[in-house]
C-alpha cells in the first residue's frame, strides 16, 4: 500500500517562497498520477497541481500558474512543490495525493486513492 509523507510547510511573509516535499513508499509509481491539493478553513479542498508519473505531463490551477511548479525525482519516488511569490490567499493545509486515473481527470480530488497527512502553509501580509 502507498504511504505519502509531506514536509516543508511553515510561516512566510507575502512574496516569499517555500518548497514542499512528498515522499512516497510501498509501491512503484510508473502508472500513477501525483498531485497537490489545498484546503483553507471553511473552504472546499481545491486542486493546485498534478503530474503524471509516466511522462511528466502537468496541469496547474489558474490561481497558481506562473508562481508554483511541480517536479519529481524518480529515484526517490518524491514529488516537490516549489511555491514562489506567495500570497495570503495561499494560506491552507497542503495535501499530497496519489492515484491511478486517466490524465484527463487528474484535476479532480475524487480520483485519488491515497493522501498524505497535510502540511500547514501560512502566508502573512
């Protein structure tokens, strides 16, 4: 079974940067999609970015395009989320997720079978 462990969250000022990591274990991921979602208090969990493990295809939410980027390390089975130019509205718990699904559906949280515990990102004004 897949285990996901996130790290790298913290408190930063607006305009700052953070890099989140998600380490996966338990299985190989050649046919998996991995993504990042976030959830703020009182809000629905929303899609941030996802990557196909097979070929590296990516999809980004409009709200983070040009500021966030996702990458992967095949040898370590780890995915990273580089967050730049952070805004207060980016404040949320960030969750790493993994699953097997058509690439066309990887922006939906309902296709993911495995979730990390979440890591808090707080951006101050």
